């Protein structure tokens, strides 16, 4: 009994000495443990908050994508027929340029005038920088094409001398020469419009692909096990 008591006393004494010698370390370990336990709800809350942020961001991107697709579809619908008409009036079936007739120039000028103002003017500076640059280029190309078409039919639809005009023979000859040149140049101006529109569509395609890639990445993060 005495031996057991002495043994127990020694063990308790050793434990006490250990605690005394390492009390700072033990206190730190206990504090860390308490902090970890206390931090678990906070960590879970942060994870939930990050998840909600990702979900909200995905919804925003999805809205941007849906709006962009609708807008670009409306652009295509607005300009497809005028461009098709322009191609038929300024090129032969083999794609070779032809001189546009005065009546055709007048008709095409009306068809192109203001065709995309709702997008190129009213919605200016509302999209990605590269798209805005391409929109500006298309607006410039359309403006120049419309001006050329106007010149192409002006002499045919106006008189040298009337209540609104009184041109000298020399001035009228210059107008007729410009009219004839514009009928030929119309093909090139329409080509510039077509090229500018292709560049715009490519910029739009890149933006749509970027949105889809961002959404796909967020989908993976949202679906990842937690």
C-alpha cells in the first residue's frame, strides 16, 4: 500500500512538474485548440459567403450573356437584308463589281440610312472596348457608303437650273463627273461596310465566348465539394 502510494505520488509529482515546466506551451496549445473550435463556424460562414458571391456573380454574367445574344441577334436582323441588297446592287452574280444605277443608289441609300443608329449611336459606349471600337468603324463605313450613294444619284434626280439650284456649266460638269465616279465607288464603300460588320461580329463572338467561359468556371467552383 505504501509503495503504491509512493508511486502515485511520484507520478502526480512528475505530471505537476511537466505542467509547470511546459505551462506556457500547454496554454498556447489549448488556446489554439479553442481558437480552431471557435473558428469553425466562422470558416463555414466565410465559405457560405464565398459561395453566395460566386452564385451572384454567375447570375450577373448569365444576364449579360442573355442580353448580349438578344442584342446581337437584333443587330443581325436589322442589317442582314440591307447588306444583302447592297451586295446584289453593287456586284454581279460572280462577285465582280458593277456600276450602281441611279435608282438603285437612291433605294440603297434609304435602306442603309439610320439602319443601326439604335445600336451604334444610342447604345454607344455601353459595351466592351473592342466592340465599341468596331462599332465606331462600322458607323464610319456606313456614313461614307451613304454619302457615296447620295452622290451617285444626285445628278440624275436634280436639275442644273431650278428653283433650288443654278449651277454653271462648269460646276454642273463637275457634279456629273462626281456622280459617275460615285456609281463606281459604291461597290468599294459597300465592301468597307461588310468588312467592318464582319470585324464587329468577331468582336461580339469573342465577348460571348468570354462570358460563357467565365460562367463555366464559376459552375465548376459552385459545384465543387465543400
